[in-house]
């Protein structure tokens, strides 16, 4: 029997190391929380009778069964003398078992051990569920793997996969998911220059609201003339924000009006009632900023204002989703997705749009005014996202896929 100690930042990583080094026949002897991660004691060629006999006699196990020295950077565990711990097979669903070896452990230690056990059970269940699905529906597994490579978040990918036929051909598994992804994106078809009215762009700092307003204003000027277009700035926080908008206004021959509060905004919009297109530039506000509520009240009091949430496609998926959740109480009618040219993957942005059913007006992919803005097209977006599959997208191994999809498959 060969026993070894593994130390890793979390339970999933530790289990991965056990599987890679000791194989599918390894068993888990114990788990323990450490200050910097978790510890697993695992064994191959496990002899339960030998361990229990040593426990009863109080004698140490034979030399060949003692825990081998840990890898570089860790310390070896002591010789096994405590009562034989419960055993969990690495690739088999473990039964519930006690992981606390001493009855005197306090409540905090007990909770930590139970937390480790839960992670272990979840990891085992996820691996089993993913492997089972791979065997029964290999093409569906391929679809989920391609979605993961696209950067589509797990919950959205599962929902899209559920819309596919039960029986897939190889060609369908290759192309049909992209069609389902395209159909899941909501496109408004709304042309601000053509429809006119008052439109306010909202969103966090740095997503390109002011540049996008300049692009939209330029399109409106080409359609209606400069006299029929006006810009309004409500950004009183960022240094130079009004100056940047006024610079664009001078280039386009369009006047810029400041509005410092709800009352002045109502007055400005009343003065501009006869203009065909009015674009409102707002302050960049993070989701946790208390000024976000003030901005909501400001636009709500302004009357009939169409609100567009501006999101940067090059942000991390979680950051995009957090921002959408923060701004949803403002009830944006549409979204504008910027910085496509700077995004290594569009999966996070597309996932947020689908998850929150947020319709898309425009996309932008550069700084040029007004060239680098186009009406949103779902097929173009999906094709652009799919280009990563033809590039150097890294392969995704089964352990990663099990972490993404395994527990949901097991629960289903």
C-alpha cells in the first residue's frame, strides 16, 4: 500500500492531482483544511485490514505503507497511527462518512471538515455525471465543449443545449449550436437617427459612452443636419467629461447643453423639444456607487427618455454580468456593445445579453467617428465569436468541463 499527502489551494485541484498521480484506483483516507488550502491523504493498493489492525494494536504501519514525502514545497505527513479513516474511491460516488478523526474537535473544525467533504462529494458527482453524459451523448458533450471554448457561460450553454434535438448528427453538432446562439440574441433594429427622440446612454466609466454618442450624433447630422441634433451632458463628476463632449460638438457643428440636476435637465429637454435627435451623455457610475440611484431618479424625472446601457465587450464576463444587474432597475430599453476589437472573446458579453434578455441596438469596434459603429446583427456577432474556434483557443479538459457542467447534470 502506497500512501501520499497532497496539498492544494482547493479541493478540486487536490482531487485533480490525486487522479493524475495515483490513477482511478486511488482512495481518499482523510481530508483536512489548512490555512493555505486543503490536504488530502490518498492511497493506492489500499489494504483496509492492515490499517485497522494497526489502529487496534497501536503499532505503526509497515514502512512501505507509511506516507511518502510530499512534493517539493510541502512537508510529509506523520506515520499513520490514528483510527482508520473512512475511505472514498476517487472515481466512485462516496457514501456519507465521518471525516473527523478525533471526537474532541471543536465546532469550527467540524464545519471545516464537513465543508471539505462536501467539496469532495461535489467533485466526485460532477466528474461522474459529466463522464456519463459523454458516454451516452458524445455529440451533446461536443456542443457544450465548443460553447465553453466560445466563452459562453455554463448556465447559458446548458439552456442552449436543451433546445437542440435529442439525436444530433455530426454536422448538426457543428453548426446548429451557432444558429441557436444567434436566435437567442435579441436585436432591436432601432435606428436612433431615423426614429429620433431623446436617448440617454448610461453605463460604467470607460466603456465608451461619450465616443459612442459622437458616432450616433454624426449619423444623425448626416441624416437631418446639425440644426436638428443636440447633445446634453449630465456628467458633473469626471474631470474633462463636458470638454470632451463639447469638442465633438464643435467638430459636428452641434450645440452641447449642460444639465446639473433633474430640474435643469427637464428645462433643457423642454427647450430642445423641437429637435429631431437629442443625445444625453451621463456620468460613468459603478454598480456599487450610491450615485447610480441618483442617476436613475434624474432620468426618471426627465420624462420620455429612451435609455441605452453601454457595455464594453472586452470586460470580464462576471464584471459584465454584475454591471447589467446593477443597471437593470433603470429599465434600459436596449444595449450598445462597444470595444469588440479589443475583446479576446465575446462569450461573456453574449451570455449576459441572453441571460438578462437585454436587446441590442448597436456594436462598435474602434475609435473612428462615425465609421466604427454598426447596427447590431446577431449572425455577424456569433460568427465573430466563433472565429476563436479557428484560432488558438486552448483545449478544455474533462476536469474543467466537469466543474462547469457536472453538478447541473447530476441534479438534472
